[in-house]
C-alpha cells in the first residue's frame, strides 16, 4: 500500500526490431516510454553518438488523417443512413491486443472507406443541387404572377424593370408613380416585409423612375434565371421531387453501411493503438542500425518484461539496463508515480487522483483515507433500501456488462460504498425513509448521540492526519517539523479534550489538570521548535505564536464533521416526507399515480443523497484530512498502452493491471 518503486529503463535494439519492441511494450502496459529529445541531459550523448537526429512524424500524421477519415465516415453513416437499418456497434469485450490486431486488414478498410466516400460525395452533390433548386423555387414562387421575360427590357422605346421595396412604402410609392400616367405599375407578390412589382415606362422617363426608386428605397431585381417565372418554378419543383427521391435511395445505400460500423470502429481502435506506438516512436533515438528506447518501469514488473523479451527475441539481441531515479529526477518530479494498493483499496485511488496524485517520494494517502471515506459516505446516506439498490445495480453492471476500465473502477467504488450504506441504514433503522422496528440510533430521537459520534469520527481522522504528518517528517529525518507539525498538535488537542472531559464529564480536577499540562507542554514545544528551526530566533518565536493561533482552525475542522449528522438525518427526513405525501393520497390514487410519484421522488432523493455524500465525504478528506500531511502534485505514470476507445485490452503478462 504505497507508491511503487520505479526504475529508469534503457533499451537498445536493432532498428528492424523497433516496431516489435513497441508492440510488446504496448501489450504489457507496464512501461512508460520517454521522449529522449525533451530531456536536456540527453543532449551530450545524442550529439556524440547519433549526430543531429530528429524524430520522423510522417507515419503519425498519416495515421491521424486516416483515423479522422474513419471517424467522419462513422458519423456520416450513422447520421444519414436510413432509419430502417440498425447500426451494428462494436461490442466492448476484454481481448488481447495481438489477437485483436490480427483481424485488421488495411486494404479492406480502404475499400470500405472508398465506398462510403462515394456515397458521401453523391449525398453532398444532392444537397448542393437541392439548395440550388430551393432558391430557384423560392424566386419562382415570389414572381410566378409575372408573365413576361427579361427580354422585354430590351425594347427601343420602352423601359422595363422588376423591383422590390419595403411593404410600408408601397402605398406612397404607388401614389407617386400614378402621378405620371405613362408609367405602368403592376403588383406581383407580397414577400416577407417586401412588395415585388414590375414597372413599364418610356425610355425618356428612365431618370424619373430611377429617382422615385431611390426616394422610396426600392431595389431593382435582376432575374437570375432565363424564361418565365412559372416555367422556372415548375422546373424547380420537378427537380426537387427527383432529388428527394434520389436522397431516399442514397439513404438506403448509406443505411446498408450501418452493418459495417462495427468493422469501422474496430479499425479505428487498431489505428488509435498504432498511433500510440507512432507517438512513442517519435521520442526514440534512431541510427542507421540501432534504436534506443528510454522509459520508466515499476521494479516489480521488470522480471515480466525480461521474460517476455527473452520469449520474443530468443537470440538475446536486446540490451536492457535499469537504474534508480536520481535525487534530481525525484526533486524535479520526473520520476512518475504508480500506486500500489489491494483490491479493496484500489477503487478509492480515483478519489486521490481527483485531488492530486502523490509525488514519487511522498506517502500514498489512499489506504489511510479509504476507511474514513467508506464510513463517512455510509453515514451520510444511511438507508438500507438505498444501499441494497446500489449493491444490486453495481453488481449487475460489473457481472453482466463489459464496461470501460474507468467505469469499472467507479462501479466497484460504489459497490463497496453500498455496503457501508446498508450498515448505517441498519444502525439508523431506515429503509427508503420508513423507520424499521429495530434501530441502534434513531435520527429523530438520538440527535445528540449522532452529533457526538460525528465529532468522534472527526477527531480520529484529524489525529490520524497529524500522526501521518509527524511520521512523514521523521521519514525525511526532519525531526523538528515532525514535532512542530504533527506530534505537538496531537498533544495539544489531546490535552484540551482530556481537560474538557475532566471538567465536564468526570468532574475530576486531577484529570483536568493533566490535560491542561499536556496541552501547555506541547504548546511550548511548538514555540521551541519554531524558534530553533528559524534563522531569526525572535522571528521564529513569533512564528510559533502564530502557529499556536492556528488552534482556532481546528474548531472549524471539528464543526465540519457535523455534516455527517446533518446529511444523514436530512436524507432520511426527506424520504419520509415523500412517503407521507403519497400516504395522504386517496387509496385509488395511492396505488396508481402514487406508485409512479413515489418512484420518481425516491429516485430524486437517492440521486441527491448519493451526490451529496460523494462530494461532502470527499471534501472532508481533501480539506480536513489531506491538509494535515499531504501535498500531492506528482506526475502520474502513463504506460504505453492501447487507446481502449471501444475495447478493453488485457495486459499480456497473464494479469489485468490497470
């Protein structure tokens, strides 16, 4: 239950074996491949032995473009295929990378993509023509009452034009035109906020017409099509009907490709996997004959790597060496962190990762945090029915479905949390808000007992955090900080609690005095250690006084744990109120609409209760607990592994390490 000990890996192989090595490492999922070119410390030997070499990203770009092509094809088929055809999705399963890659044939993929591209091109051409004829139809609809063509505007003595103007100007415009009897005005159509019209006038009146048009904001309409508007409209309708029929036929052809979506997703998964290898290859040093791979591996995984390389490359032409991370690499956060926990604790790692992963030389807080989070979550939900429902749902999901690995961890976490919820539901005697006959603590009657229990749990966690702070500083041989930041504060808080118990509970002056002496002595230790560790003794003394003032923050810490009581009681009270609401309904409604209503209301309360418990239990860990001893900020170990967008890949060492 700690951070795994890591080793710096150096691997030298023949250039022809480079792809096979990367394929082996990706199958193992146990090696993080380092980009050699990013490390300045590598520059001297790179220049000395490999000259001005640089990574080649041609294949990486090609794969990225091909993956994008596959993704676009999948979306096109799903979005435009006939709804009568069902999409055949790739079913998630646990597979071995080697077996999965053998099913891929790039020539078949290229042929499938070419067929889809042809359908896509025809579809886009159809849409372009449809837009074109829709514009023609719109224009023809507006001007269909016009029974002459634009050739009439070429007469020697008479001018002719089409125009539009704002609807509110039409009456004034008509009156102005009628002032000149030799100008003929004809209403054509009432468009949206505009009037379409035609004008016929003598050629010598062209300037008058132009001035009137300008005064009223009229715009000359130039016919974009040849022929009469009725004929143009009829042609547009016929073409649109034909294009609609063609789209139906195309949709059937595209729909037939829905059966190939699974193959496309399979190809995408394999291409993503190859892209991961190509990205790793960009950080590998190559010469004419050799390749050098640098990276990180957990010490306990080294025998597996050596065994697999020996099995794959029998003639021992692969050179391996392993080094401990240097102090500088650890200090600069270059050594990655890989957590090591048991099966029960492992799902809780996601909570630590949400906060910050520990540094390589730092404590893993997960095993210390796990029991507290488990108890706190259950105490906040505290309902037998909710817990059983969680257990059933998570168990079915884990047993009956193949979920992504991240989702599996989440479901496993809530499966464990359901057990705590069930236990606290039995303690509180609550099942879907209904009080059971037997309860160790009744939320409605034992309010102060539950509050005291919350404070006790909070105190245990705070003391644990201070113990870990002292322990970690002792591990670093910083004994002054161990006393100042951990053990002294344990003594101060313990002394205050003992004194309070002696004065308020035991009514014993001796116990009260003992607690006071313990608190005072430990307070003096804080002052002494702050003074000793500071360059300026006076400044250190006052810094110690300021540290002692921090005792007030512990009051807030203890108060924060009251949410354990508040959320546990409120969730049960809301559930009981929902039950009461349905209970007041008439019998006929109670067993019809009431059933639906109670399911909805209880479902809402379950969601809010679980969400609140998840967030507030995490908040207690991050603020009240981690703040005492944990910093975080480590660099997560990122092994070379498949993308796992559609499939789960088992590591090829016989296990199933994440």
